């Protein structure tokens, strides 16, 4: 079953617009970051007019190698696995909000009106 969002058409349009802009901004951000990282080299602090505006610090982390453990100890790995359920919110950008939906070709034909 589907929820009818006709009354929320404006909010759906806003979500579609924001999703499109997010993708555009992500690309712009990645390009700007690549340029700044290249200019900084190995420096950890970047300044503009003498003020720190970017930090790019080195760090080390230690993480559990789950894939390696699964390969080396599959039975033990299975003992500690747990499942969880999630719900994903997706926005369809390419769906028109002004045109009616096409007829469902899998739907049974409408019953003839009786007089």
C-alpha cells in the first residue's frame, strides 16, 4: 500500500530540490577540498589573512579486522553476529509532481458502471 502525499506536494518538491542540490554541492565541495589539500601538502593548518580556517591533521586508528576474523574463525564470528532492521527514506528526483501517474498495466480493468 502507498501513502497518498497529494496534500504534501510542496514538501515533496522541496525534498526533490534539496536532493538535487546536495549532489551538486557535494561535487563542488570535493573539488574545493582537493584544491585546498593539494595546496596544504603536509601542513596541518591552513590560514587566510593570518587566521586558521582549515585543519588537516594526521591521525592513527586501530580497528578490529572483522573480515580477517571471519576468515580465520568463522564459527566464532557467527556466534557474535546480530541482525537489526532499518527503514530507509528515499527521494525519487525524476518523478514529476505535475503529471498524473501512468495507468498501472498490471491492474485489472475497471468494472463497468452499472445503471
